[in-house]
C-alpha cells in the first residue's frame, strides 16, 4: 500500500528586509518634502538612524533608492486598482467599473502618500536614466486605464465624439491633485471617488438631441 507523504509547507512570501524597508520609507518621506536634489544619502541615513555606509548594504547608490521609491509609488497603486476591478462581476457596467477603479486609485495613492507624492514631485527632477527606467511602469498603468475606459465605451452610452485620452488625463490630474488638498477620512475619500466618477461619466455621456422648438405663431 502506497504511503502518502504530507505536502511540504510552503514558505510565506518574502518580505523586504527591515533595514531596506526603513531606508525606502525614509527616502520617500524626504524626497516628498525636500525634492531629489535636496535629499542626500547622508540625509536619508541620518533620518533612518543609520550610518551612511550602512545604506550600501541595501542599495548601491542614491539613484537605486529613488528608482525603487518611484516604482513602489506606481506599482502598488496599479496592483490595488487591478485587484479591485478584477473582483467585480464580468458584466459590471461602466459606472461601477469607473467608481471602483477611481476609489481604488485614491485608496492606494493616499495609503502610500509619501511614495506617491514623491513620485509626482521628483519625477521631473531625477536624472534621465532613472526617469527612463521608470517609464515602463508608468506607461503600463496608463495603458491599463486606457483599456478600462475603452471597455466602458464598448458598453455604449458614451458620446463617440469625446476623446478618451483627454478624459483619462483629466481624471489622472484630478485624482493625483487630491494629494495636495484632501484631508478627510475613508468615508470622505469614497465620496470624492463618487464625485469624480460622476463628473467623468457626465462629461462622456451621450445625450439625446433636443427637439427643435416650434415656431412661434
């Protein structure tokens, strides 16, 4: 009789080393407040309670740190939005898709505020090679939203004259700009998502032409 051997337990997913996570969290906070040029490796080490030489056990340079901060700021928001949309029924309508995606974007962005704010502030300040290395992550997230809006448009109800690329840029500017002024809690964040979704849907919605008025007699 064959003996069934127990399946080996799977190891839990690897988590970032505490020192590495501390460096990234500290760097994101400093890049957000001081900018790229205003933040040195010594500044990051001092704020993290480390010696500057200790940073090199985790990262080879300041640009390696900033590249990871930029990546996290986009990738985790992308993952949050995709997971929220994937959890919806396949037949979800355009309004549900957009409200869900917008709320998830705001949740992810405000939950990672140092990373996302740093990304928006310093993207134009970092050296060209760092910026170019980060572009694929940004482009992938923008393509995701372009596909999502196209999926909504295919359901009908959108005015075909409207420019979906312009609608996406408008939405991103509104969502990302909330980092500068939004100070509410979870309920207020959901209300903001609802309002942004309604503004976008109203702008894209096809309208029935008004009937011409009868000539005055």
